[in-house]
């Protein structure tokens, strides 16, 4: 019988190092995108819409700065661990999905203040989904609080 855990959120998942690495790689991508974006879009103004391409995506200086900050926070959380990375992955993942949805809705209007293209929306969605998935499978707990693994629960149910 599991104690103090939610049955639908795996704890001590066998692939958690891979998910944690994927979360960290997503953060590193955001850092690289942000640094290159700041260099490329530096002269366009904060909310400029000059159509500058950064790593194949359209961006402006403001989105480059935000990407750099989000990436740095994600990488720091991945290095620190202790389930802080789980929370950071989930919140920033859902935040990126929200930003991507907003920018998809306003992509051809004057409200597109981040200068997103459809490619940028897709990449934002993918990074957000990777972070959410990493957050769901990276949780760590002491074995006494982790509950039985799926295989052990199935053996118990069959007996």
C-alpha cells in the first residue's frame, strides 16, 4: 500500500536520470537560443519585429532574454535536484505551453509582441512538453515513502 504519494505520479522511476538529463538539455537549448538571440537581435529594440532568425526561429530581444532566464533557472534546478527540478520543470513547461498558445493565437496580428513565427511556436511547445514530461518522471523519494513499484503491485494483486 502506498503512503504519502499520488498513485499517478511515479516516484523513483527507473528512467529518471534520462528525464532529468532531457530537462537539463532543454534548459541548455534555451540558454543557447537566448545568447544567440541577444547577439542577433540586440540592435532591434526590446520588442522589435524585424523578422530576425535565431537557430531557425523568429525572435526578438525580449523573447531572447526571457529564454535565457528560463533556461538558466531550469539548468540550475536540474543541477540542484532534490525535487526542486520537478517543480521548475512542471511550472515552466506549462508556462511555455501557455506562451506558445498565446503566440499561436496572435501570430498574424499586432499583438505578437514576441515576434513568434509558427516554427517558434512549435519549438516552444516541444520544449514545454519535454519539461512537463521530465517533471512527471523525475521525482525522488526515500524507498520507505516510494511505495511499491508497478511490478510488485501486480504480483501482490495476482496472489
